[in-house]
């Protein structure tokens, strides 16, 4: 009898759409080609994919890299690049890598830059496009931000596709976060409904590191490095005053990865507050009592706060920003007020120094590690596009570059697992005790 073969079940569909059969020989001469059906089987951790069914289940991902056969005649294809959403270290490095690879290795006919995000596609805004070539992008990596400009807010997918068709664009590279990737998915559907042949390739950008199926987003390493500089300054300020308290606000609307990683990188942090871990201000286990104990024997303390932490302690405004994100309440303002009230009621002198380096962190040029990473992302994005891939993002998972469908990365935002070994290490680094949340009726809610 033949031996039975166990078939592994893969929880989610990771197939990448293509525009058609790749038949044109690649002009690349260096290195080796990735087979059209070559896949990697990975078991993702909860930090890599916060989706039910993904953790602990083997998933097959299409390997990133150059293909031996292309869908596009690269010398005749026109590409476009757009950057959307908030700034992040490394955007210009990705733009530069795309342009350099497309021109020098695939000899594409043209690469254009769309100005000011998705608004650049819409005629009523009147934004010009710019030609991108090796000469004018050569120094992009020296600067932070995006040389193309950016914007927030949705634009109609049909108008965007109209613009792509008018400009005869065959490939669109979209650099952006969760909202941008959702917009990319809508654009792909509109292209499909028209039976057009335009490739949409996403390069996931989020300083918060909160995109699913992206092990670590570009710019995150730089953000943590800059955040630690601010934390070090807060520690100096706290040490310079009797009962000094340094409070540092870092980015992280729904995910506290920057706060957690910066805390691990710099051991001076005594309390770290993240969106995934609701905390109490009052009571014997609350932050205020723990802070008082800390000051009683050390005379200084440093608190790192992700911007989205503690939203349960304040009244929601119900408003949303241009990207559709809920407007956050000022948790640091609440903390400062409550800390002052707490120590005043006890006739204890305390000095608070507040540092908000958010815009400095996101606006600086990428560091060396992020620049290397951005270079790979840009190159792999071009390889995928020329092979006719679409509806996907380039991602790095467990040190391997892979293609991930847009549907997976947009299912939900990645968050810290507060029951993981990683979070345990963060808590051990600070020495803070559990700050159990009181029942809602006992919490002090402030506007």
C-alpha cells in the first residue's frame, strides 16, 4: 500500500493576483530568478499577524525577488509613485530605490511622481506630476519626509483609475499605511471591473508598526532611536529636580510598539503606557499610587506614553480626522493634571517635565538600518510589478521578503500582545506593577 501523505492545512489565502501570463524574458543579468510558483512556508507569531487563524498555522507566501519572465515589456511601461498619510523616516529612500531599480535595471520608459498623495490624481486640486529619474532622486535619501508631498483623506477610486488611464500608467506604487492599503484595494477592484491591465503594488508605511503581516515597518527603527533620545533627556530633567517626573509622549494611536521598544532600548523608563493595556489612575494598584511609591525612594521617575494610551479615562469626542481615525483625547494633559492634583493633595512637591518629540521623530531621515530595508522594499516592489503582480504589498517576515495580498494586511491593525514574552520583558524592564482597571463606574472620566 502506498504511504499516506499528511497535507498541511493553510488557514488563509495568500495567493497573489496577476495581470496575465508572464512571457517576456527579463533584462536582468545579475543573481538568480525566483520561480513563478516558489513559496515560503512560515509559522507567524502573534506579533507578526494579529489575526485569528494566522497565529500557529503554517502559511505559504510567494517569495519576493526578480522573475525570469515578465508580464510588462519594461522598456515600454510607464510607472507612477504616490505617497500618502503621515510622514515617516525612509519614504524618500523607498522612492529613490524604486526609481533607481526601474531605470537602471529594467530600463522603464518613465517614472512619474504624483504630488500630495491621492489628491494628485484628482483634477480639481490642480497638482502637477513630476518626472522622476536617477538624476533628480539621487539625493532624496538625505532628507526626511517625502519629496512628493502627501495628504490624508479618501479619494474616489474611479477618478484615480481615470487618471491612471489618461496618463497611460501601467504600474502604480503606493507608499502608505493602513488607510492607503485599503484605498489600494479599492483601486484594484475598480481596475478589475474595467478589465484594465494596471498593476498596483503597495509598500506598507507606518511609523507605529501596526500593519498586519509586516514583521517591522520601515522607519520604525529610526523612530525608536529618536524616541530614546527624548527619553534620555526626560531622565536627565527628572534627575535634576527633587521629585522630578519626566513624561515622554511617543506615537502609537492603537499600537504601543514604539513605546515598548524604546523602553527596552533605554532602561531609565519606570512606567510605560500603551493602548493595548488599560490602566487605572486611582486605587492602590493605580498609576498615581505607584508613582508616589517610586518618588518616595528614588526621588525621580520617567513615564513613556503612547499617544493612544488611556483613552478609556476620557470622554470620546466622536470626531474623526481626514483619514477616518478617531480623534484622540489628550492623555498626557490628563496625566499631568491628575499627577499635580495627587501630590498637591498630599502636600508633596513634584516637578513635571513634559516632552513631545512626535513630529521630530517622524520627520527625520532614516538611519542606516532603515535605509537598507527601504532599498530592498523598493527593489522587490519593482520586481513584483514587472512580473505582472498586483493587489499586493512587499513585506519582510522573519527576515524573508514576501508578497502579501492587500486583503490580509487590511483585515485589522496589528497590536501588542500583552500576554507575550515580549511584553513581559518590557514590564520587567520598567519594574512597574500591574495597574488593574477599575470598573467603569469608578473611573474618573474627564473631557
